């Protein structure tokens, strides 16, 4: 289910190692990485302010719930993933990308 959910993200994000970024950063290896740390992506000031934090499952859960509430001022126009199980399924898929 998480891999299917990720297909809706693929319009803006890539998922394979070494794949070029799109409108958003490549999400390969996102779990455990520092927030706003991909060198080839111009992050918003909202995410740059969170650079000392790490993308844990809890952090990603909150981001996916409502990016605008998590990082007010973010340039990501995604409104959030409403279903808690869908958020967990998407995170479970992202965990496999390493």
C-alpha cells in the first residue's frame, strides 16, 4: 500500500538511488537523514530552519499529516495525508529505500 501511495508523490519526487530530483528532492534514503540535507535541492527557509533535526518515523508522520503545520512557510503545496494508516504505510515503504 505504501508503494502505491508513493505513486501520487512521484509527480514531484524521485525515489531511486542516484535519480535526479524533480520539483521536490529525491526521497531515497530519507529516513535517518537530516532534514533539508540533500545538496542538490533549494529548500524553503521553513525547512532550512529544521536542519538540525532528523527524519525519523515520528517526524515524517507529522510532516505527512500536514506539511504546512509542521513547517509553516514550506513551499511544498501538498495538503497532507489524512488517513493515519496511509501515513504509516507510506513511511514503511520509505524505510525500504536504503
